C-alpha cells in the first residue's frame, strides 16, 4: 500500500493574493512547493503523466502575457482535456454495450 501523505495546507485566498501582490518571488516559491508536494502525493504510476501535464501548464503560463491570459489558457486546456475524457468515456460505453449485446446474443442462441 502506498504511503499516506497529509493533504497539503493551502493558505487562504486573501493571503495568497497579498503574497502575490507584495512578493511574487515568494508566491512562486510557495506555488512550486505546493505543486511538488501534490506530485509526491500522487500514485507512482500517475506521476510521469502528471509531470508532463505540469510541464505543459508551466510552459503555457510562461508564454502568457498576463495572469489573466494564463488563467484563460489554463481554462481552455482544462476544457480540451474534459472533452477528450468525455469522448473516451463514450467510446468505452459503446464498447461495453457492444460486448453486452454479443454476450446476450450468444446466451440466447
């Protein structure tokens, strides 16, 4: 069984906003630390894909001109991922119903 990690303690939003406004370097260090903690807490078999995803997100953030643009791009990435997940779910449901139909036909014969 994987080791249990306590959930990361994420500061209150107002504190994060103040930190971002007054000391962006410390804010980024905290953000990096929290993300690394989340990766460490993930199941080992999921870490490589999460690290790749985090790399894509970080590259997108770096390319964005403003924090608002970064948030918009992140939202678009999330929506795209959700559409892919939904399409995969529909494919799995279709494959399962096809299998159930075949088994039912075999049982009737």
